[in-house]
């Protein structure tokens, strides 16, 4: 079980021994977690790992079976959603189709009986924040997916909650728009200085946007850290295999290559391919084999190398010239990397028995990118 410290900034959200059961199924298993005030914090994991359940418990849509949830130091474990200073942005946006954009954004203010002139002013500010000035008279059906997402964001931000919960809000967008919105969403978070808690199964999305990431697996947190810490220093085989692409070597294969059977992780971009008779430098691992497959992906080329010691290795090389892939299918090569690139792994936490295990991603010697 992993724990994140609140640090100097204090904790906007705190989980203390939080467990959530649905009948016999343990969805969240004794989690301790601090989300710092003002940070962009992502909960990352595969389907069924417990991340969305945690988000719903922060919002008050679910109550924990055991443990305590605090917002800004106040125990809200049994508080109703409307008693919490949080708002939520959902993947489907949940906009009122019969209302204009302005009416959608200002709906919460109207419910609170804010005067019309004040509502108009604040709606205008919110639409300007999400770059939708001039769209107030339109209806949701007249907007693109990205524009509807911005309206939902403006509506959630207009009351300036202490914490904004985002449940895979970019999941319905196409790739280019999603990448553009990732940058904009992070910029908005910096401007408003509100704590964002973001749920996603997309590793690239979490790495791009987050100040810190919690990696979930079967109802527990495997690791909490900055994007670079989670990627470069994975704490377990699961994290190494789920966040990006990683080669996980253990047992006889690891012993033959590095002199120890303990599991290690090596990122594909840390490895270079050389001719079969090429020499290595001191402090480098040498793994002879042959190229089984070559995938040209524009920005980089991915090689699948079958090692002589009996494992597959994924190698990624940047296409820095127009010469194309240097190695060809069937070619004998040596895979070489610095010993400093080896990251020691633990097996990770051992989940308690579960009546209905969540989806997990298998870990192999050379695991592909996760969806």
C-alpha cells in the first residue's frame, strides 16, 4: 500500500484507511492518500482498479465502507455531495440540451439565487477562461465535442470550488483534440489555482498533465510520484508495465544478463541496437539476439528482438534521419544498454482475495504500450 505525503502545501483531499466494498467485491482496499492543495493530481489505472470509485467518494456520490475522507482538513466522510466544496466534470458533459451555453454555465449560480447582473458577469468571465466568448447564445447541440467539454468545465469552475473532480473528461474526443485539450486544461488549472483530481486510464494523458500521479491496481495504490518518478523509477512490475512500454526481465534471463535473478525494468528507448560483432563499453549490458519484427512509426522505429537467452526485448529508436530503419527483420544484433538504466522492481502490494478480480494487464519480458 502506498501513501502520498501532503507536504508543505497541505492536503486538499485526504484518504485515511479508506475501503469500499460492493457486496463481496473490494473495489478500494485500505487506501491512504494525500492530494496537495493546488496541484493537478491524476488517478491512473486500468478499468476496475478503483480510481473512479475513489473519485466518486471524494464527491460524495459513494460513501466508504471503512476509513475517513477529509477535504481541507474537514471530515466529510458522511457529508452529502452538496455539502462539499467540490464540483465534477463528467465524460459525457451532462449539459442541458434545451438551455443555452450561458444558461448551462450559470445554472449553479441561478440555483443559489445569485442576482442576474452578477450571474451575467461571472458567466462571461467563465466563458472567457475557456475561450468561448461569443458562444453564450448557442445550444449544446450546435457545438463540437471539444466546445461542449469547455462548457462543462466553465460550469464546474464558475463557483470556484476548492477541488474539481474530472472523470475521464477527454475520453470522447479525437486524438488531436484530446492532446490540445490536455495542454489547455493544465493551463486553466494553473490560472485558477484550484486542486484538480483527474481520473484516466491513459498513461500519456497522466504523464502530460499531472503534478503527481497515483497508479491504481486492484483497489490499491502501487505508486505515487511525479510523472518522471513514476516513469523512470517504477516501484513494481505492474507500474513498469502499465505506464508506457517497458522490458521486464527476471529469473534466469535477468541472471544471465545482469548477474541477478531479481526483477528489473529497462525502458525501450534506453536500449540501442548494434551489429552482432560490435563491442560494448564498460558498465553496459550486452544481450545478443536477432530482430524478429520492425515497426516503422514515423517519429520512431520499434524493434522486437528475440534474445539468445530466451526472452523478447522491445527497443525504440528515434528516427533522427531519413535513412529509415537501420536493422532489418532476421538480422543478428546486440542490444546494449547502460547498467544504470536497470530499475529494480518489487512485486508490488499483494491484494487481498477478491470475489470478482478487476482487470489487470499481464506483464511480460517485453510488454507493448497500454491502451
